């Protein structure tokens, strides 16, 4: 191992990333050093590095120059002296969620609500997040990265590094479904079901035993591919239809409505698509939002109150839930074979970001291979 590694770094907002030679980091006592074999390319990354400073000024980017790359997977090559359950040679996915461990929320066991919560290799969720992220400056677009032991998910041999590089979106969907208590006997509507996050929600709903899944999106051809994953359990609705979504949902549930809506729509989706899905719920139903619709969404609060509908936000998942994904995939409960991987070497990172708009919906799995 040389003293230097290659890493793709963003130096200025709006500029392309450059591949730089920088020192290989040394893990702290409670960290490991991971040789990154594959890192997922987040479809929203282009928006984050170009538009988030304007769109969401309260969600700070890491201090530039910064190494991005949200979903790394690779092999542990060194461990700190206070690392207990991982060793060199372990195959791992690195959950990028970082939390302080000392604020009130962390001490109450709710690290996802940490006041400094942020994603290593992506962005923070508060103005204080960079206080923490400056101690975790390595994303997956680098040949090596350090990571705290609390972030690691052990991978079985049956899960490839490319498949594990999809765990961020799969885990986000899983966290949303778990928050909505999805399971057998339920009808779950997944809004944006053909996208990267939405397809993950469909796969995890199947794995959790959800009885009926209503997959809602625009593209009829992609929707049919989603339906074919489990034709007996998945029904589809295209938002290009002249039919009302809520009328369709109630007609297909004998007038009952759906139990849970998981909204995975991205920034470009109209607010009406969110409210149309909410109108499909029965009394006492839930909405879990893991999307990023940038329009303000008008809410009929009296209607939600009268129907006892709950609206919940969910933005990520724990490393423990990530381990659930690995275990389910190992035993065949979660099918990762549907993903079509397109790989790019580190030198082609900018090409990967510009090409992702042409992906085959959520079925495409774009990854960076830092060792190439």
C-alpha cells in the first residue's frame, strides 16, 4: 500500500470533479480503513452539488474540496484498537450516516435525530452538521476511506459489492416501510415506484410480506416491468391515465382505500402527485415521506385530522437495518438480481453523473469502481 490514494473531489460548486492524489487516511481508535471496491452513484447527486446551496441553504454541503460518494462497499484493511466486531478482510457496506453520540437525541437512542446528523460524502441536515462531517471527510469516490465501526454492515459472499452499493436507497425504503409498520394483510401504495428509491420500496414490501402493492408512476412500460416482479401481488397505475388515482385505489380495494402510502417522488414531481396519493388512504392510514418534492405541498389539515391520517417523515436507516438487508439478501428473501449494473472507473465520475438521466428507471444501478 502506497501513502497516496486517488479520490474524486469537488473543488467548486458547478465545476466538474477532479481526481486528485491525496494521503491515505489513518483510522482512529474506533474506526476502520476500507478499501472501496464499489460506490453507488446517487441520481440526486447532480442536484445536490449544483442546486442544494440555493434550494436548501440549511442543508450544508461538506467543506470544499470534498469527496462525495454516498454508498461505498469494500473490504476492511485495517482497524483501530477499539474496534471489536470487525477485522481486516471483512466485506462491508459503509452506512454514511454520522451522528455525534452526545446530544440529547443520541443519548435517548434516536441517533437519526442527532442535532448534527449528516451524510459522509453527501450533505448535512443542519447548520451544525459540518462540525461533525469535518471529522468524517471521506466519501466512496476514493480508493480508501475511514469509517466508524457503528456504520458498518457485514456482507455475505452472496451479495456483491455492486449490489451492496445500492443499500442506501434500499435501506431508505426499508426504514420508511418499517416506520409505517408494513407487513402481511396490508395494502401499500408506493408513489414513484419505478424510480431508484421507489423500486427499492417495492422489493422491500415484497420481502416484508405486504399482501398488495399499488405501484404508481408515469412510465407504463417500466410499471409493467415492476408488476412482473410479483404479478399476483402488484397492481400498477400510470399517472398519465385520465382516471383519478383515488377512484382507482378505492375501486381496487372494494371501497376500503389503502393502509399506507410510501412517497418516494423526487424534486421534479408536482405537489399534486403527493396529495393525489394521500387521497387514497382509508381512515387511520399513514403516509411516510422519503421523497424530495421541492414544491410546497398544500395540506387539507382538517381532512387529515378528521380521518386520523398520520404524516411521517423518514430520511434514512440504521446500520442495524442495513444488516437486515444483507441477511435477507443472503437467504433469498430480498431479490437483488433485478439490478442492471453500469460501472465507471474513478476517472469517469463526471461522465457517470451526466449519464444517469438516461438510466432504465430504478433498475439501473450506476456505480463507481475506485480501484479501476
